[in-house]
C-alpha cells in the first residue's frame, strides 16, 4: 500500500489483558513514531524508532508499555495489563529519514483502543 | 522543554469567510513548526511546515501560516473557507535537539456554517 497502515482499527479489551497494536510504515521509511491521542486532547509522543533502535523512549507512560521494530519495517506497540486510562487512539507515523524536523511524518489512521 | 498552546478550542466560521487559527509555542531557539488537519475518522495530514527561510509558508488546500518570532506564534490562515475544511487542526513544534519528537497542541475544532 501507499500509506501507513495500522491494525486492528478498533480493539476492545478487558482491564488487565495485554494488547498488541501493529504499524506498517511506508516502504523505505527509516523512521517510525508512535503517538497516543486521548479524547479531546492533542497527540502525546510515545516512542520513536530510527531503523530498529529507539533513540527516545521517554514518552512511554509506564513500564507496561513497550514497543519493538523488526527488519526496519513493521512495529508493534504492546500494552500489558491494560488499564481504563489506556483507552485512546494510538497513531503511528513514518518518515523517510527521521531525526530532523524538516522530514515529513505520514500518519496512519490509528487504532482505537477501548479498555472496559 | 518545548510546548504548544492553541488558545481556541472551537471556532465557527461561515463558508467563504476568512479563517485564522492561533498557535503559540514555547522554545528557546527557532523550532520546527507544523500544522496538521484531522478529518473525522481519518489520520493526520500535514498542511504545512516551517523550519527556516521565508516566514510565510504556503501549504496544501489553500492554507498558509506565518512564523512570528517576536510573538512566538505560528498562526494558520485561509482567505476563504470551504465546507470541506471542517475538521480538527493541530499545531506542533519540534525542537532541533528533540529531533523526531513533536509536541502537539490540544487542537482547534473548526465548524463551517453554510
């Protein structure tokens, strides 16, 4: 596909369960970003990958959150022991080079996570 | 630390009227500045960005924004709004030392009256 894709588009889970969210970046993009958008708020930066490494994990809210990227492509965001405050839309973006603001980020449609 | 303020939560304009969405940032040096649009059920789309040079930036869909260092502002403008412009608009800032880590404002929701 031409754009960033994310799956699933919607996820409903019970409190305490683990969830995995997937992001497929644009082919050839070296940088990948995860953001969280809570209801009525702006985007909150979570983590940024350059290739398979994450230079900046400072935005991860707690140790229940982790992310990995393999083969310089697909990334998975994992939330363990989900809590109701984790309910949000999780957005992924990719950019060609990363590491500089002049590089445009292209966003996926997001995964809406609801924790009951 | 960098921060962004969008003072207007919600703005309503009539179709054909002009539009200005406000954005103020906080950062010690010249940051990278962005405006994104998010239509219902869709991801964010970049409208325009500023990182150097001319302080008046042209974007897609007829939007422009002006970087004013003295006011720490990067307001988004459009001379004539179309009904399809109804969406949520986000201003974002990225400091050179935090490359790749954008800080977003809370957004402004634009309603367009017929």
